[in-house]
C-alpha cells in the first residue's frame, strides 16, 4: 500500500467514524433544544428584544400579535401584503388594518427626519391655504404650475386668480389639478416613474409648486402649526425638522431673512405648546442642497454657529439635502465641514447628514456613509447603504449613532420595491441603533408617522417584532433626539404617562379578546 493510499484510507475511516458518532449523538430532543436556544437568541437581539413587558403590556402584546399574524397570513394567502406593495396601492389596505389602528393610538415619541415643506397633508394646503384671498396661479406650456399670493400680481408670468380658474373649470377639477401637481400620487406609479431620476424630478417639481403657497408668511406659520397638529394628533410628541430657511414673502413684496424664518418656527412652536401642554417641542436643523459651492457651505456653517449660540434651545445643527446620487459628496465640502473643529476655540456644531441614500455601491455618494461618521454626525439620514460597509456599521455601533429609516420614502423614491427587502430589516434583526421617520409624508399622501411605523413593524420587523420592538423604537426616538438631558427626561416622563394610558385603553378596547 502506498503512503497516499494509507493516508486516504485512514481519513476515510475517521470520517465514517465521526459521521457515525454524530448521527447517533444528536437526538431530536437535543436538536430542538439547540434550535430553540438559537431562535431565542435571535429574538433577544431584535430591536427591543431585551425589553421585559409588564403583565398588562404582555396582554396588549398578545392582542397586537394576534392581529399582526392574521394580517400576515391574509397577505400570504391573497398576495396582498402592504409592505410588499407600492405605498399608493397599500395605503387603503393599511387604513383598514387593526395593527395600524393600534400603532396610531400608540405614543410613538419623536419623528426626527422630516423636511419643512412636505410635513402636512396636502389636503390642508388645497382646502385651506389655496382658498384664501390673493392666491394666483400660472401655468406655462411645458413648465410646472406656479402658485403665489399677490396683492397685485407680478408680470413675469400670466398670473390668474385661482378663484377665476375655479369658477371657469369647476372647483373639484382645479382641486384635483392642485393635488396632482403637489403630490406624486398617480394610479400607476411604476409606469409614471420608471426610475429614480424620473421620480426625483417630479418630487422636486411638487415641492416647488407647494412652495409658492407655503412661503407666504402667514401661511408659513399656519403650515407649521398644522404640521405640529398632525403629528400631535398621530400621537407623536416631538419633531425635528430640516429646513432650508428659504425666502418667506409678504404680499407687499417684503422678503424675510433666515433668522426671521427661524423665529417663525420658534414663535409658532411656543403658540402650539401653549395650546397643547402635553407636547415636548420641536427643533430645527438648517440644511442646504448638496449642489451648492463650498463657499456657500462655509456661509451656512458660520450662520449655523451663530444660530446655535443665539437659539440654543431650538437650533439643532446642519445637514446637506437633495437627491444624493447627482449631488456633491460630503468630501467636496470637507474643508468647510471640518472648519468648526478648527476654530479657536473649537466649536461643536452638530451634524445630521443625509448619507447613503443610494443603490450605487462603492461610489463617492455611497461612501458618504463613512464621511458622515468620520464627521461625527449625530444621526445618519437614511443610511440606506450602511449594510454594505462593515466598518461603518462598526463605527456607528461604537459611537451609538442611529440611522433614520424612512421606509415609505425609500420605496416611493425608488430605492427598494418590496419593503421586506429593505436593508434596515436585517439591522432591526440585530438591534442596530435606528429611529423610524417619514421624510416627506405630504408628497406621497401619507400623514405624520404611523404609516411608516406600520411599514417598519410589519415589513422590516417580520414576525419577530412585537410590542417590545415598538416600545423600543418609541423610547429610542426620544433618546436619539437633539434634546438636552433635562428635556429628554421631561419628554420621557410625558411619554411614560401616555404609554401607560395607551396600555390601559388597549386593554379596555380589546380586553375581551384575551384568553
Ligand atoms: C385655515 O388657515 C387659517 C390661517 O391661514 C386658519 O386661521 C384656519 O383655522 C384654518 N382652517 C382650518 C380648517 O385648518
Ligand atoms: C397640473 O395642473 C395642470 C393645470 O395647471 C393640469 O393640466 C395638470 O393635469 C396637472 N397635473 C396633474 C398631474 O394633475
Ligand atoms: C409689508 O408687509 C408686512 C406684513 O404685513 C409689514 O410688516 C411690512 O411693514 C410691510 N412693508 C412695507 C414696506 O410696506
Ligand atoms: C467663518 O467664521 C470663521 C470664524 O469666526 C471666520 O474666520 C471666517 O472668516 C468665516 N467665514 C465666512 C465665509 O464668513
Ligand atoms: C469626532 O469625535 C472624535 C471623538 O470625540 C474626535 O476625536 C474627532 O476629532 C471628532 N472629529 C471631528 C471632525 O470633529
Ligand atoms: Zn430626507
């Protein structure tokens, strides 16, 4: 026998021996115990998995999960599962869902990723703002519709009083046009928006149309008040808003500066809090588009530092926004973004960068994720691409920097079709720091936060996510906010009170369903 053959035979015998030993050693009971241990570990690792529920909370969890499993089963059998469908088609189904009803009633804490001109239900702009006196409309061939309040119309366009359109074409027709021009809503979104660039073009157009109404000073304040009201009504107690602090105008042509706009937010918030003492507040994140010159970013940063000193309770920090793929990467502005840390003494200007809102792996835009973290961003806006970067995942974990997940936005704006495939699904599975928000709910016909919470709970969280997950997401939304420690403690106390009431009201409403 050759040496090789000997080795071969010996190895064979050993393998057979090991095979036999394994086959006989693992009985079904041991296997199942092992399996159970692994699944328990996974259930512990999911967002909120470590939370211990009280007896009452456990009862509510039972109710919630009964509804959830029923809706998942219905979705499987009928191929009608909202997170797997485009939001425009899913919305009417979501509105019939018992899980959605519970989520709406649940105190959700904070919404931390929102933009100034897409906060409210568009219906409010149409039914309220566009019916006020002085509204003019202009529609040039091949251009977007324009809206503006005038005492005396400008001469740059063929401005017509909107009320004249309403009497000429009919109020319902005109209101439908307004809806079509200020939202992305269409019957067949896949056909209407075949790719990301197409949907972003229309998205920016819709914002431009709405701007004409929103930037009129009295409406600007009323719009923000309405936004606070919609989030409050949706059981959200605190919001952070990215705002361009754009030019707000008066009928007589006066244009207000950025500080006036910031003060408009503060004054409106104070009025709202006076009317709603059980609200925790709101902060502003100044943001500009990622298409501007570096010198403009330096101006922004200096202005942000000034605002942060002058309005420390209200002004949270800075961000760069807009479609990320065609925009400049963060490194284009590196000198400017590093400048606060190089001032003497160094200045702490918190950043809240949108980063990795892309499907293009390895590009400069995708790598924004790493730069956002290196620049000590407080949170990552979207962070959609973070799964592709193990170093970024590690850095974010170490610095406890959450991603801001906006499921419906990512779907409607073309990054993902079926929300069960959203990258944050696996991150939820490992309890990665995250908050759920709604980005621009008005533009896609959502409202406040509950629709996104529903999609996250049903689509991203799968069958493992239960009341513990929802509770953790709510608590974390306050924890990861830009509130200071004392504000957070007050907000948590208020949230706990609301949560306890929610649990009791759920028991009252559904208690008879519990065995
Ligand atoms: C409409 O807006 C005006 C302010 O612009 C406000 O006074 C009024 O209460 C609003 N009405 C509704 C129904 O929102
Ligand atoms: C936008 O408004 C114009 C009228 O100005 C109308 O003809 C057009 O159909 C509207 N667009 C949509 C998508 O509704
Ligand atoms: C323009 O209107 C605003 C708001 O009504 C008023 O505060 C301001 O004084 C007016 N400015 C001029 C130049 O008339
Ligand atoms: C920004 O502020 C720094 C520090 O105060 C100053 O040195 C610099 O000139 C300012 N830059 C601009 C563009 O205002
Ligand atoms: C980010 O934070 C780390 C740790 O606190 C610090 O060493 C680093 O200089 C900071 N980087 C910037 C750009 O501020
Ligand atoms: Zn955003």
